[in-house]
C-alpha cells in the first residue's frame, strides 16, 4: 500500500513538471512572438523616419544652395554699393570743388560789377561834364565877351582854391607834427611797459632765488629738490610698513635734517622775509585704496609734525605758527624714466616751504610767459 502511494506521487510530480514546462514553453513562444512583432513595428518606424530624414536632408541641401546664392548676390550688391558710395564721395568732393569755384567766380564777378558800376558812374560824370563843356563852347562862340568874363571868374576861383589848398597843406603838416609827437609818447610808454614787465619778471623769479640761496646755505649736507626746494625723506626710514608711528631710530636723523633745513630758511634774512609757511606732506604709493592711503599719509604727516613741535629748536625759533601738515595719498607718485611708478620713492615725507604771494607770483609768471 505504501509503495503504491509513492508511485502515484512520483507520477503526479512528473505530470506537474510537464505542465509547468509546457506553460513556460508557451510563455516563451508568446514572448518570442511579441519580440518579433515589436521588431517589425520598430523596423517600419525606422524606415519611415529614414525616409523623412532623407527628405529633410534634401530640403536642407536645397536651402543651403539657396543661401549660398543669396550670399553671392549680397556680396555682389555690397560691392556695387561700395562702388556707388565711392562714386558718390568723389562726386560730392567734385561738387564741393565746383561750389567753391562758383563762389570764387561769383565774388570775382561781384567785384567786376562794382568796378563796372564805378566806371559807368565816372562815364556819366564825364558825359555830363562834356555836355556842360559843349554848352559852354556854344555860349562862348555866341558871346566872346561873356567868355572873357567867365575866364576871369574862373581864374579868380582857381586862385581861391589854390589858397585853400595851401591852407590845407599847412593843416596837414600840423597834423603830421602832432602824430609824430604822439608816436614819440607811445614809444616812451612801450619802453616803460617793457621795464615794468621786466620788473615783474624779476619778482616772479624770487622763488628761484630763494631755492638758490637755500642750496648755497645747506651745501652738500642736505639734498633738496632743485625745482621746488622741498626736502624728501623716504617713509621706510621713518615708519614701518603700514604704520604711522615714528621709529625711534629715525628721530635723531629727522631732527638733524629738519634743523639744518629750517635753520637755513629762517637764518637767511632774504628768505625769512618771504616765508609764509612750512608744509609737511605725507605721500604713499598706489597700493591699496585712496581713502586708506589718504588716512595713512595724513597720520604720518601729523606724527612728523608732532615730533618736530616737541623739539627745543622749534620752540626757540617760534616755528609752530609756520608749520602745516597734510596727507596727499597717492596723488603725487614719482615716476621713473620709463613713466612707471617708483613705489619706493613715492612712499615719502616731504618738508617744503611756501612764500608770500606764491600763487599770485605763479599766475603773473604764467601770464607773462603766455604773452
């Protein structure tokens, strides 16, 4: 009994397996069929797309040919327009020349017409005179006695006119003498003006004289700018980078050159009389923003001024009222021979002097040079 059941179970297993395989085969066949159908549909779509692409390519080729033709036509038209434009320019220039010639001819014609009118007026006057002469001759032929009387009258008239001409000549001579006297006065006035101009020139050159005397007083000890007379000290000697605090090591050297420079200005009576102020200017290079450099240059100028005000020399010689401090940021950088900024030279402190009426003298010198 047990053996029989095992046999039935085995046969059921194989039947189920066969059914399963048959089902899988059927599914596989369906899948293959679906793939075949799908491939046929895709092939059909691809063929239709290829045909549409071919037609599109043909249209593109046709359009490209048309574009090339249009480009050639545009190039031809552009060349024609350029040629036409050149012709128009030539025609315009020729027309302008013709217009100028016509204007010149018109002016010449107007001048000639004026001359002709003047000549016609003279002819009319001569004709009138001739008519009068003919009438006079006719009357003379008729009345010799009247002619003799008229000759006498005319002789008297001529004599009177000669006398009048003599008076006019005398008046002209008097006028010429007056003119000569006025010319003499005018020449004297010009000479006086030239002398005044030379005097003003000498006044405007006072700063040059001051700089020359300052250089002579300083000698070789302190180097100054030959044009402005200013004293330049490099910032890296006085300050650390980005700092506005004077280096302790720089104070001694700054004191020495300041005393020599200001001493030369104040001890020389010719310079002292013209001295208005002593300016301490801080300068930076162009690295960084304008406001940062302006603040730094001002602080450095104030630091130098504060130190100089603390010196006994400043107090003793009453230099305080003359001292002025300002910062210039990078507005007055120094250029090298190639026109490039010399950053090391640009970072500096300048001590310069200002003379009385300096602006006025500069303006007068500019006006005189212009004249």
